[in-house]
């Protein structure tokens, strides 16, 4: 269990892990001026007196808070307990601002040793400060149900009822107070240190392709180059570099899996995925129904699509480096940043002017960091920071259609985080399963806008193929990833896994999910090693499939009854973490606990493949 603790603000919400598609790095004359974020809305700089002052204030307040409340929560009235939680929330938000600044600074350049030192120092200082108030959530869970129910009659405490509900879900897995404090204090020298080792190793790798030394992001982008020779060369280089480093990646994976097993055992979680499900506020049976439904659908989704794509390429089996390749007759011109902005905001605006208005704030202010550069974190994410500030988006924009869809995805996260901010720091955070709702919906709006405007048959096929591949990467690929994680974690409970065994598991699940039309070669066995989600947040990845299928069902409901839908949708986003998935979906007549729910969402992907077959 990730014990709720001070400064445990929601993590950055990232795009689905996969080979990020783009071609080359176009110059400024093609892309236009790309925005870079301005973190001064958090703090002016790493040596800012305001940053140091907030740390000093946080330390002083945390000590005073402990002296005032330790051992006394059960005896407080409902009003007094509500006031104590409000004070805890203010302290938590202050440290959340500090850690957000450190994380974003580090994400901007993970190769700079001074920045890495700053990031580690902040983590250690925040961890030490937050230890003072760790008792608070632990002690809240010691209050009996009947006692708490009586106190909740007071308005100041009733406001925090959803947060208390989610906090107390962890009661059966809570350890003794001293044990919780030990785990909390050791985090920076344990899991966090291994994650940093992974990040900095990955950021430091270089991949030789055609005489150039590329970053991982740049090399992976080449897997969607128009030139098959470039794709082939990039794939081979990626496999070799990851293979050369596989022992280190296997060590990190084994260590963190064992660490998780030990903590899961002490906390009483039956399965490796159980803690994630509880944190996502979703029942085990709902997750199992999703995983089973997607695996059943592999033949009619990924297997069918890749067989179709192989025919378009004139081969019986596609080499794995052509899985995300543009179609042979596709013309994917570079899309300059101003055009990408307009495409996404127009799509948002057609659905809801209010949604577009919030999204426009990210472009009008310096809330986006778009250029790809050496040392920068790969991929894309939206970081919520804290409600008293605003979210930030990180992209590696290179001007292709999928980069536009990534912008639509991350902007959806950002808009969601802004709208949910009204719930306050403790309740703005949504579980991962719902955090993907606005992002995937934003992608769908953008895609439908592009498709409706496109009349050319060839370009229309390319757009449909791109969307199908993105959905397969979001649904099929992520369920294959979670199956890989399950098998690795299950086997790690028996013994350490040699790199060769992890490679075997990876190839098994890839062959099952991709189907017989994709040919994998020897070096592909190392491709598991760069997926950051396996390291940072085990079992995170099923949230993408959950969100995609949920949005497919939501979008189908929108098409059936568009009147009044946007208002209900915005209410869903504003709810933040105050409601569970059943409550949020009820106004739309949807229920994720119904097994047919997942088949309905998967049916939309199958329908797009039907359209492609008809065009072909």
C-alpha cells in the first residue's frame, strides 16, 4: 500500500508507454516556436529564498502540528477534527508545491548532476519533514467506525468524508505506527533511489543510428519513420543498447519486485496487483473482467488489424519495427505548433466552449514544455502540481499527427486537473482508472474532428489506421504489459529472475497480444527494459485500457444523446476524487461492473477496423 502521507501529491499522469511515433526532429522553421514552461509560478529557481522559506515553514508547522494533535484525534469533536484535517491539507499542499517544483525541474534535464542533486536533496528534506505528521493519517484510521460516523455530523468534517472513505479503505493493510514511520523514512534510500538509478541510466543512454548518437526518445521515434531502412536500423540499435544494459535493468526490476513482495506480505495483500486496485478504488473483479475481456478480444482486434496491415505492406508477416510504421501511401506532413494548438482547441470547442476555454489557458500561459532535447524526460505527461498553482504539461513535440494526438491527450489531463482543483488538495486527485477519462476523450474529440474534415480516401485510411493503432497501443498493448508484470511479480516471489527469463516472459506475452502477423526478432526480447511504468508504478498500465474502454462507452452514449451530455461530462471532471466510478458513470447509464460494459468499449475499436477493411 502507498500509505497516504504528507506531500504525497498525485504523480504526473503519463501517456501510455510504447514506441513513441514520429519521424525526425524538424527544425524551428517547420514546427514554429515551441513553448517552454515557466516554473516561476511555483518558485523563481532552485536557489529561491521563497523555496527555502517554505521548507522552513513546513518544518516548523509539522513539528507544531505533531505536538498539538499526536494521540488526541479520537477525543476531538467533529468540528475540531475537521479543522485539524484542513490544517493538514494546507501543510500537505505547501510540501506538494515544493516537490512538484523539484520533479518538474528534474524532468526538464535528468542528465544534469546539479539538478539531480537538487532533486534528491528536496526529496530527502520533504521526507524528513513529513515524518513529523505521518502519525495523522495513521491515527485517523484508529478511530472506530461508529465514533467517526458520529463526528461526521459536523459540517467541517463532513466536507472531508470522501477523503476519509478512501483513506480508511487501507485500514486492513495498515501496519503499526513505528513500522509505517520506518517505511516512510527509508523510501528515499530505497524505492526512490532505485527509480532514480533507472531514470538516469535511461536518460544517459545513446543509440547509434546512421552515424548519429540519438537519445532514447529520438531512437524510438524512428520506429515510425517513412523509410523502412531507418526503422530497421533504429530497431536494431535500440535492441543492442538495451541488451548491453539488460543486467542493470533486470537488477532494478528484481529488486523493486522483491521490495514490493515484502511490503505486500506485511500488509496482507493477496496478489501483487491488489494494492494498485485498492489505490485505484476499483474492485478486483472489475479489473479481472477488463483483463479477461481484452485478452479474449486479441484475435478480433490486434491479430486482425496487423494481418490487414501486413497485406498493405505486401508481406505475410510484418517485422516488429513496422508495427507503428506509416502506411506505404501515407503522407504525414509536419504539423507546426500553432496548427496543432488550433486543431486541438477547435475539437474541444465544438464539444464544449467551456472545455476549450480551460484548455486555452495552457497555451496563453507558459504551462507547456514542448521541445525534444537531450536529457529531458522521454514521452509526455501532465503534472497536476497543487490546486493553488496549476498543472504543467511535458511533451516531446516533433510535428506528426500522433504528436497532435498526444497534445490532445495531455491537455485533457490538464483540463481535468484544473476543473477538479476546486475540490481542494486532498480530494482533487482522481484514481488512475478515472484519470485517463478526460485525456482519452480529448483524443477522441480531436480524432473525430480530423476524420470528419478529411475527404481524401487515402488520407482518411491513414487517419483511421493511426487511431486504431493508438487504441491498440492503449488497450491491447497495456493489458499485455500488465500480464507481463503479473508473471514477473509472481515468479519473483519464488526466486530472482535472470535477464533471460524476463526476456522469455516478455516475448510470450507479446506474441499472444500481437498475433501471428507480427514477426519478432532476437533483439526484441530486450524491449521490456525501457518501460518506466514497470519501475515507477507497478500495474499502473491497466488504467489506460480501463480509461479507453470507458471513454469508448461514454462517447457512444454522447453520440446517442448529445443534448446535455457536455454539462454532465464537465460535472464528472469537476468531481475529482470525491466519487467512485459507479457514481460518476450512473448519470450516463453506464456501469463498469457489468461484463458487457467492456465488450461495448472494445466493440468501438472493432468497428474502426471494420471501416478500414471496407476502405481497403
